[in-house]
C-alpha cells in the first residue's frame, strides 16, 4: 500500500476524511504531558525556535528583521510547510474530486489524492506556549499572515478551501508547545463548512437576510451572552455550545471573506482576542483550546448569506459516545453563566 | 439560573446540544488516570458492584437470580437511571420541540426542556473494565437489554430517539471503570442520525436501493476491509474512518430497526463483537474506544432506506482543530491495512 495521503468520502454521509500515513512519524513533544492543562514539558531543542530553522522545510512566508536571510534567524513570524503533512502539493489527478453527493455508477467508494498544502505558522521567535504572551503587534501579525497565506493559496486552481486553526495544549491536539497555528488547504470543502453554508443559504432564501447578521443583532439586543465587543467585533458565548465557555467572534458588519480583513481590523481583532484569552485563562486555569476560522470557500464568490467568524472551543470536557456517535454535545454550564464569569474576569 | 437540563439548537446549523448543570457533580473515578489506555485505578467502593445498590437510583430492568429482590444483590445485569442525568423525565413542556430548521418568527434562539431518560446498563456483577471479560451469555444479555429498554422507552410519546452507546476507558469519556453502557432518550433526533437518514433517503430516491445494503454487497465483493463475518453480520473497517481501526458492524439483511433483533441474533452479534474486540485489544494494546448503535428513530416507521448498524471508534488519535473546527478527520493508517492486521489477530 502506498504512503501517499488520500482524501476519502464516507459512502453514507459524504464526510471527507484524510488518510496520511506519514503523519504517524511526527514528533509528539507534548504527549505524556498533563493533557487537560497546558504544560512546558516537551522536546528539546524546539524545532520552532530561532537557530533550529534547519529542522523545518524552507519558509514560504516570513516577517524578518532588515538584513536577515531566509531560513536563518532574525524572523518575527515564520510560515513553513508542515514536515509531517496530511496533504501534499504533487498528488497528480488520480480522480478529480467531486465535492458532494454519493458517487454515481462507479460504486460507493470514492477517494482522491490528497492534493493540498499543510503549513505551520510559527507566531513568534520566543519559546512561549500561549498566544496571550505575544505582543499586540505579534498577535496582529498572526492575523495578517493568515490573510496573506489564504490569498496566496487561493491562486492554486486545484484548491477549494483553506482551514486555518490553532491547537493550544496536548488535550487540544497540539504536538509541540511553541505557539503556532496551522493552515490546511484542500481540493474539497470540509463537511462542517458545507453544512454551515447550506443552512445559511436556506435561511437567506426564507428570510432574505444573513443568519450571522441576524445573530449579531439578536445577541447585542439580548446581551446575556455578550462577553465583550469592540468597534467592529462582538464576542459571545455560543448559544448552543459544544464545550463550556465556547465563544464565537463575529464581525459586526456583513463580510463573507476573512481575506478582506485590513491591517487595522486585524489589530483590533488581535487586541480583542488577547483580552478574551486572558479572561478564559483566569476562569478556567489556562485550559487547552482550539480556535478556527470559518470563511467562504475559495471558489464561493461573495455570498450574501455567509459571514466569516472565528470559533473558540476550550477543552472543558472529554467528548464520549453521545458526542462522537450522534454529534450531540453535553456541557455543564449555561452559556449565560459562562459569559457572566468571563465579563467579570475582563473587569467589564 | 435554573439547574434543569436544557436542549438547545445551534442557530446556524440546527445541531442540538444538551446543557446539564447537574452533570458537573458526577464522580470522575477515572480522571487523572492514563487517558489513552484503560486502567484499573478508580473510586472505591465501585457504585456499580453488588452490595452498592443503594449508590444508584432504583433499577428499571434487571436480570436476576431466582428469589432475589429488586435493588439488592443477586442480579446478572442491571439498568438504573443515571444519577447525574443529562436529561430528565419531568421537564414539562416549556417549548414543544421542533426537530429541524431554524425557528420562525420567534428569533434564532430555540431551546426546550431536556425531557428524556438517561440510563446506565451495568453489564455484569463482577468488577471488570472490558466487555471482552463477559461470558458469551452476559454479552448477549447486553444486546437483549438494549432492545428491551429501547422498546420500553418507545412507549413514551414525547420521545423521538434513543442513543445507545458505550465508553471504554477515560480517553473515551468513561467516568467509571466497571463495564457499562448508556442509553439517552431525547425528544429530538440528534444531528448525525438526521444527516445519515437524509443522505440515505436521497440515495434511495436516486437509486431505489438502501445505501447500507449496497455497502454490504460492495464490501463483501471487495473484501479488503472485511475483518470478519458471520451468518447474519459483517464487520468492516470504515472506508472513510474518523479514527484508525474504526469498524462498522452491519447486518447482512435489510433491517431498519435494532429493536427487531432476536435472542439468537443477539447471541451471534455478541459472539462476533467479542472476538473483534479481542483482536482490537491485541493490535492496539487495549485502546480506549466507544461503540454506538445507529437505528431508525422511534417515530420513523420502517424506512426502506435505513439499516441499523453498530459503529466502533477506538481513540487512536486526539482530535484537534481540523476535526472539531471542520469535521475533517485525519488518520494515519489505511483501513485496508488495519483490516489486514485485525484479520491476522483473529487468525482468519
């Protein structure tokens, strides 16, 4: 059997999965560590630290001090291909992917070469395990680099979607502690984004409005789940959370694409999110968490019904049979109560 | 804020979640234990052991030695209400639940009292942490008791669905080691079942056939993912797995409802699954795992397009941002390779 990564579609639900045998070899610096909370115990030397540039593939983007050279020290932020990728750029065209529905005629088993790009965004040179320790400028640069890489990847006509996410702590799936994000560009749209798009379109057809715009309006009017807001964003605890303290960061104004973010809006987002993460660390003793961007797929145009946003899921519980088997999550605190605690921690 | 459990619907995707503040108080006998593998370290005395019947609510079903009395020792299998339930029987009718679509008129925020039943099925009196240690008769009784409780719960007209699942090991969400299953009956159909039903119906409309019947046929013809089979069942590694070594147990003959299972078929299923679990323990050093039944919802009639089955998901990796944020799973071994290893362990 080949070691090449593969995309497969579930014959019943159409859910795409990645099978990537080479990932089995990646370093697990954080495994064996306390999985619930974050930790500093890990592999040395850290492959993401300055001086270890040889330990990663060549950078595809870097913000650098003047006069420094690529793949050497002197960088402030660095994006490199993942050494243990779940997708690969040279997959050829074994089967042209078709994004939805069951296969016609040729049977139920549909797979394709996992063409794509898996990148690691090293957020800062200093070896810190939390984005709350970034300066405002560093944090802003993370959001600008997301935009730059998504825009660059969009130029490859084979790609349909870029997932942009961050894992903090072993329980949240981080294999290395040095604070970093990931981008995974694929030729198909992942199931959860497809569901969101379809539901949002359905809402638009029925009402003539964007469901996220309505959500923002109703959350601001209600107030009980609002954690904080700024000129252009509101942060709420999710009305129907998968994890206690799950939060959504929503732009107030309708904007289908994250890539449209300006430098000044990126700074506002960074400033807001950093404060929220400090509050989360305070109320939940620095939990493991993920965040992920949800934005319009690369070939989706500028839909009137979709609105980019960022979701933040602290690992406040361990999903079991009801979650995995039925997609039904159980949490133990009302989002309104979680918002109250977070507001108190923010001092607002 | 009230402590009563609540069902809420995500305003965008329609996903139902449970919010159950009382669950925060449940004992976590396995927390702090090695989360990846199973372990014996836990709370004593075990509330599921004979002699500790006072530690659980009164039994709703028990298979007992002749002459023994309810809620005392002498049972061979025992079903009790969950002491820390995610749903409750006396919720009244705060809002009559509507199972799909976005709320009309009344805004985006839809919640209802989490009416329902949460039950624990204690599979045997002896304190063992793996169903492989059950006798064939005990294992069969588990499957018969699933049927009995689902049939009894179906009589409550408020209920729409019964989730039947098992968590083995702390990483899979088990809070107590003594081998047990769970049933959670709810007034709504969980999202993943709704998706499976809709996709299967769509396939039926297009082809006139049940997608699961076609899957069985194609898996048997292909053979590469077949782990083992019996007169009435086949076990395959999932074509598009969420976890490495994920397996599906499929009845060969079309049958929409698990509740139709006969005593002799339950014995065949028990015997088959026990062998498969031994093989899984051998190739993956006794991993944590879940299994869950997927069957037609209580009010779903006898659909020609749906076919009950059991899914088994070993916790062979730790889901991160791509899984939680996009429903896109990454695994590291081809299902065909996993099936080969499992067949070797079975000696077939």
